[in-house]
């Protein structure tokens, strides 16, 4: 069952990463930036969340168990129109030009290499959600 975003103007961000430390780091930064945050540990869990809730952005790791980040983004892009347009920011330790090309081919909007500073994360999130930081 798909539900609408809350009545607040805060953007809702989905963090998709199998590392609890990374999810906590992003969550703390985003909550201080006045964003609502949900989390998923892999692409399958993330897909369940985007089908149940409206999000403004997904922050996605590449290497995860069960369903990797590129597979998740491809599933988004081939899904229902409501989820197919969800912006995706890939943040990964993979830094080769081929990794960036693979992200673009999957449908990612931006690709950053870990570690990502608080300022860079907030700047990219603001661009992709239209939020003011």
C-alpha cells in the first residue's frame, strides 16, 4: 500500500547500505539537515520501502548482499512511474571510470566515492531534492 509523504515540507531520504556505521553517519548528517530518513540494508529491502512509502531521494551503496545497488536502481527505473523517477545518489568505495559508467547506465543521477564529507553529502542531497541547506 503506497502512502503519501508526511504533511511536513521535509524531504524523505532512503539510505541503502549494508554497513550500519555508514547508515548511521548519513542519517545523523541528514537529520541535522532537517531531512526525514529511512534505512534499508540491501536493494530488496529498499524496493519494499519505496513501494510502501514516497521518497524524495535514495542514497545507494553498490556492494550489498541479496541485491546490489545497480540492480536496485535498474529495478526502480523499470518500475511503476511513481518509483521510476526517484533520484538515486550512488556513494561507493568503487572509484574506477567503469564504476561511474555502470552507475550511469543503471540510471543513477550522481556518483560519489567514499568517504563523503558532510558538506558534499548535503550539497548533493539538496540538488537532487530541491531542498535548501
